[in-house]
C-alpha cells in the first residue's frame, strides 16, 4: 500500500518539532507552483537573460534563511509566504534588467506578458468551439485578450491568480489580503466586467 504524501501542515508541524527531513521537503514542496508563477509573470523581453528556475532557487534560499522566523510567527499560510518571496525576487530581476524603471509597489501589478494574457484568455474562453473551426477560436481568444487588457488591474490580477497561477480561493485571499468571500465576489465581478467588454457574450 502506497504511503500518502504528507501535506504542508503536517510538514510544518514536523519541522517545528525539529524534523530535518520534513524541513527539506517543505522547502522544495511548492517548487513547480512557484516556477509557474514566475514564468507567467516574467517579462518576455527578459526571458533570454532570466531563467524562472533561477528566481525560484533564489526565493527558496531566502525561505531557508527565514524559515525559523516564519515558523515562530506564521504571519500567513505557507505557500502565499513563499510566493511573496518569489515575487520579491522577480521584482528585483525586473528592476535589475530594466534600469529600475518599474515601481516595486504591489498596489498596481504590472501588466501580464502577452503570452500569459493569451493563456489566460484560453482558460477563460468557454470550450464550446468546434475543434475544426480553429479560426473562430483564435478570433475569440484575441477578443478575450483585448478585453482583459481593458480591465482594471485589480480585476485582471484576481483572474490571473485564480486561472493562471491556479491558486485556491484561500491562497488568493492570502495573497491579496482579503477574505475568501471577498475574493469570490471579486472574481465574479471581474468576470462580469469582462463579459461587458465582450458585449455580453456568454461564451
């Protein structure tokens, strides 16, 4: 019988009790999820110079140094804490390679790279187009991408967190500093505004 993989809370409890193996597992547990976050946020002009895996590795090194403090204080759930470290590293990479032109403020998230905006459009587009009619789907995808670009940044951000990064409602709430109920409401409102910009097209 296969042994169940320990969940994050179990690893946190074991780490707090001094289990080194649990600590090591904890530090690499969300590597793939962090890499996806960095990859969808990385400005494509930097892609040739900045590898998402390097940013994740730097963030995990930060986490290793700060883990004892995190364990004492538990200021937020574990993954949103890790994600914040990775976001800080990503901001530093953007500033380093763009001569500091972009603000580090979290209140106004940077635009999604074009490829990520198209991926988000794909995820939001209802999968009801005849596969043989690829031209129609491409046209709708571009319409959704354009409409996303016209959304307020707060609406675009909550959709990116839920549908691109695939965070749970609870994780999204931690990242945004909101309640889960407020996140659900914000997602619904963002989708409503997106439909409005598409002329009310439910597809």
